[in-house]
């Protein structure tokens, strides 16, 4: 298993599931756009082997959605033409081609069979055989702007891990003796939600040890959140500590075969209205198959005669079993038939992402599969007015790579797409998918159109399992440049310009007024809320539509923000505040009680030992003391301890570094704990009679160094290598030699003095002799070469950074009896890594592509747009009309966040007094405060002399005087913020655009 390549999806799937995926054999029949999407996602995610089947020849219509094909592929088998490029995505996946018929003997070689372009008769034949032989079977189809997916995993398919969430754990506050016993959970840990009937196990309990290691037992949840368990009457009294952990349970899925499910479909929907629409779509697909059986083809694009034939066929179908009698929506059937000949890349991306996830569920037995039909339509992409709908002449094939798309929207819309100019921010996983979509759709392919892709990052190996435009030879290269070249290979006509500058406040001279005046819209594919907020603010400022998407594991969202039609972007300012909350120093240093505490302590240890101490020592004599002022006050004592430890001895050899690491191990995990227990013995009782070490305080136990213990050894290995790096020495990876060296070294000694602090410590609290010793050592060290601060990096598993944090976390958890977490969880938490899989990425990119159709087509009503959210692991798919922009008012003035007050500077330029008078006369606003950024240009509360002086200045002169710089050359607008007399607290006036 390539842990680096699959690192992001391992956080989602876990190692057992990934191993099953790597051993799986899948047959995929049909290599049009939908089949290509399924294949791409499976290969990126490391399926064991994939057999392709599609003897049909490539035609022009395929190129609108099939990104492995090109004009050179015309006339060749789609499977054969796709194999080479598909193989480049992941060399570990075996990809083969089957050229004959799909026989029963062939099917028996596979765990999963997927049909994406088969006639109904073949679907039924293959589906029946697979059901009888316990082979997981899927059918995926798209017809223009509608699609469906069917899953049959058999009558007794066991899902071993039904959910994406980790098992719940909670720290124990108390356990009563009685029938039933009541487990009270600690309140200082993250809120955990248990449910009646959950199975749990106990560990780490002191006192009532009979519960530790018992077989899983059910709980009942009380109103206060405590847990009711079995009889604890005969158990020992509870003393302290312990963790309760949920035990996940497998579930059995029972699916019908396709022949039965066709007559009585179970569909994945959110409400009753969706059920009726899904049933209508079900009948529409059945009617389309009947039409294809009768005529040997699909209905012609926007041909009214063919469409009426499909409606008649749907009308003649037998009613569905087990459903209330529903009237057939003939208008919906007609629209589906008119546009069914098309092949659209966004639709292929959506259905292909979901289908690939279902294949992975089948082979990994992780996450609940669909039950059993999923219907998806985006017919709202068509023009709202009937007179604007395309006609058969506008949609007839032209032997062009966009034929599959013009069959739905017409040649006129295709021409409009070709002149679009878009900015894509982010060339990561979603960005690569969007570039692929742009190339297939023909966005910006004419001389006056184009796409600018902005991304400052470089390609890493972990990107290759999701960002499909990149290859191993691209590692280390700029993402924007590689992605641009790859997209142009998909469509040589695509006008794409890479830009490696970040899009933030430092580059507004690059992405400024001139740049945005040439942009029709923006697509944001970013992984931080801060960046999203900035890009959204620029779109609001320039009144540009914004399409934005994000994923986390199998969750995803896709949103569209259209000036004056929808609300503006209003996502969270950052990741959840709880994730970045700081903990009191005393908690981290002496009284940790959760995994989060020991993780943060280990991370702080790394920073203090190998970065901050080096920076402090390097700054002597000019910055050694003052540099501490930049450190959070509560961290000062720890940093000074670490500086003293580093200064004790300048290492000359690798052995010196090992001795230092061994001494620091002794300090952290033995001597420091012994000293803490000397001050606060385990049996210490407070004045109220309660034990000091109770509640959230876990009584620690010192560790004895044991070189045969994996984590003891790993800590010394990592710490010694990092210490060597900091001193410019050569480290060692020879574990055998290190074990021998540790056997020869004497018992470790602490490297610097003990210091127990309550968090109010300052440098002045050092004894005079300690400060003198510190100064003498700093003077001595300043004569030697500078140290090399070690900057923490999460993605290189060979640099000992994560090894140190993992070992330190584990050992600290052992000290305090805290249930440890594994290496992957620590890396994810410390590195703030977002779990990711290719499937959810493909789906959200497809959803954005559908919204792009609407934005490009021209003015639309709010009801045609969709905000989407999904959770593939739990089969949640929600598409809803976005909110309209909120309206605010003040006096007679009404506005939304899309509005602005516009005032021309005039010739000659107006003064501040003229500006204020204009605002009062034209808008009835009596300004009391005017800001330019953070600078105050005017305040009604100023003294008369100051107020009179600024009123006489021209606005640009005032800006220059207040900020100390002139407005940048080429700037067209100064954005001013104002507050007015009589406003309420929640009033947020629109920005004032002072046009130069």
C-alpha cells in the first residue's frame, strides 16, 4: 500500500477497506462519458484491476463528455482508445480490455459488474445472473439532463462499517454502584452523542476495574446525557479515569434483482414530491429503452415527433407496483425525450462519481449502499421561457466535438460558451475537474474567450490520487502550469493561462480592476475558508458570479452566487473554532485529560525544542530577550526551559544528539512526572474532602525508559535526528546501531532544571543565578555557528517531524492513562489535513458545471439555481433553491449586499465636503464616520479645526494624507465605508464606490 499516494483517502476509508479495494476485480461496460468518469475515479482510488468493455467505435458526440478520447480516436473502439491514458493515472492498477460479448463465464471472474451503456435486455440478463451468483451489479445511465443509478448487492450483503464517523469515545466522570449502574461523562471533553441501544466497551478505569475489557454491552441514554448500563452492584467502587467507546455494528442489506426492482422501485429521495418525480423519471427511462428497441436509436435532438412517441410509450407502460396511483407528468416526459440524445460532461461527472463510490462500497464493505435507485435530473438548466428552447435545426449534429452538448442546448448556446472568460482559483482536485469540464464544454475556446487558472502551490505525490491532470513526473512543478497544459491536451482550442501568484490582498495590483473587468465569472476551488471569503468579497465588489465547491471525505457542497439574484457567500470565517481553541498552559503541562491536550502538548514541544529555541539563541544578544515578547505569555516558561536544555551542551557527534534526546525523554516522561507527584501526591485531599486527582485531573504515572519499547525508541530516534538537524550535524536512520548505543549509554539525566508553573511565570521568576547561567551560555553559543530552526512539515514521512509528534503524544498519553490515537489520526489532526476522495470531488465539480450552464445562458430567476450538498457515505443528496439576498433599509434607501453607492470623483475632483453634501442630498445620509480600509477619513466627533481642515481636501488627497500613500496607478474605484446618524446597530450600509 502506497501510504503517501493514498494518504488523503485513507483518512476516509481506513486501511482494511483500502486493502479490499486493492484486491478487487471490476468489469466496466460502456466507455462513453459516464463510463470514463467511473473508470477514472476507480483507477485514481486504487482499484485492484479494471476490465474495460466497449466494442463501439468513437463518434463525434462522445467527445463532449469522454475526456480520454480525441479526434484521433474517431472510428476506434472506445475501450481501446481509452486504455493508455487511463493506465497513466495509476500504474498500480491492472487495466485490461475485453473485446467479446459479456458471457456468464466472463461475469464469474468479477466481484462487481457495472453497465453504463447497455440496452435494457442486456441489463436484465446480466443483472439476473449477477444476483443469482452474488456478484454486485450496477447500472448507470445518463440521457441529456437526466440520469439514474441502480445497485443490486444481493439479498444478504453485509456492510461491515456503515458510517464514515469514527466510533464515539468519551471520558468518564463517575460510575455508580447499583442496578442499573449510571455512567456520568465528563463535561470538559467534546460533546459526544450516544443513542439507546449503542454497544460500548470500557477501558482505563481505576477502581471499578471489572468493567475494563468486558464484552460490548448496550446502553440507555438518560436526559442529562449519562449512560445507563447493567448491574454494577457487585463491582469495586469507581475511583477515577476511564473511557467509554462505541463499538460499531455491521448491517445487512437486502436488494432485489433488476427485473423485480423495475416494477417496484425503491428510490433515494428526500421528500414525497421527489418520490413522484423519481417515479416519472423511472417511467421515462423505461420508455426511452422501448423507443430504442423499436427504432434502434435514441430520439433525435428536439424532434417533436420522436418526443411524442416516447410520451405514448410511457403512457402505455404498466403502473408501478407498491405505489399510489400517480398521474404521468407528460410534459416532463416530453422534455426528457427532446433532450435525451445529448451527452453532457457535468452529468457524467455527477453520476460517475456516485457510481464509482457505490463500486467502492461493494468491494470494501464500507458505507451503506444505495437503496436501490437514484434518479437525478437538472432539467432546470434549460431556458425558462418556452420560446427560448432550442429547435431540431439548431441541435442537429455538425461532426464537431461539442455535438453531444449542442444536442441539448443548441449551437447558439455553444457559441456563447466559447466567448466566455473565466477565472479558476485553485488547481487542486476540484480545480482539475473543473478544467476538464471547461475543456469538454468548450468554455472560452475562441480568441476573445479564455480561462485563467490561479494557484501558487506545487504538486505533491499525495495529490495524484485525486488531481487527475497530474502525473508522477509532474511532482514538484507548479499546479497551475501543469494543469493548464493538461487541459489544453484535452481540447487544443482551450485558451488557458496559468498564474502562479496567490489571489489575496498582496496581489491586487495583478488581479485588480483591469483584470476583473475582463472576467465574466469566477470558479473557486479552494481548501480554506479564509481564501474563499477573500475571493467571494472580490466577486461581490466587481459584481461577478461565483461558483464555489468544497469537499471533506465523502461530503461535498456546490454553491452558486449570482449578483442581485442570490445571497452572497456567507460561509464560516474559518474551520470550527473549537478546532483551533487554545488550552490553558497548566492543562497542557500538568493536567491533560484528552487526546487533544496531549496532541497540542506534543506539537508545542516540537516548536519549542527545534524552532523557537533556535530562533531565540540565534537572536542573542540583540533579540534573545526581546524575541520572547513575540511568544504567547503562557508559553514563556516552557520556551526558557527548552532554551536552557539546548544550551547545556553543544553536540559534536551523533552520539551527543542521542544523549540529549535520552535526557529529554527522562525529563518529560519520568522526572517531570515524579516532581509533579511530589508536589501533588496521588492521595492528596483538598479541604472539602475530595481527592485532588479527581474529576478532570488524571493522576499521572512516570515511565521507565525501555529501548525495546517501540514508542520509547521512536522518540529518541526522532528527537536525536531533529536535534542533529538543528545543529547542522548528520543524523542516522540505522535503528540497529541506535539500539546497541542505547544499551551502552548510562541511565539518562535530565537536560535542564525542573520548573512547575501555573501559567503566570515570567522571565523575572528565574532565580538570579539561573539568569546569569542563561546569559553566560548565550554569550558562549553566540561565538559558534548559528542554529538551524526546524520548520514543521506534515507531508514528508521521512523527516522525523511526525515521528516525534506521534511518539511524544503516545508517551504523554501513557503517562496520564489517556487512550492514544493512531499515527494517521495524529497526522490528520496536527497537519490539519482534509480527508478527500476522488468520487465526491467529481460530483461537486459536475454540480458546478450544471450551474455554469445557467450562469452563462443569461439572466435567470432565482428558482432555476441550485445549492447542493451531499454525503456519499450516507446517500444524502440535497439540491435546493438558494436564498434571495436579504434586503436592508434606512429611511427611503433599500439595498442588499450586492448594492453599492456610486459617486463620481468629477472633474475637477470633488472635496470631502462636496462628497458629504452629495450623500445627504441624493440619499438622505448624514455621514458621521467615513473609513478607507482601517483608516479614518472623517469623523463628526473631531474638533472643529481638524474637521474643517479635512473637509477642504480633495478625497484622494485626504486618502494620501491619512494612509501615507497615493492610490495605485490604474485604480478605478476607492471603496469607502460609512456610518450615518440615526442608524441602528445592525445596519450595514452598502460600500461607497468613489469612482476616479
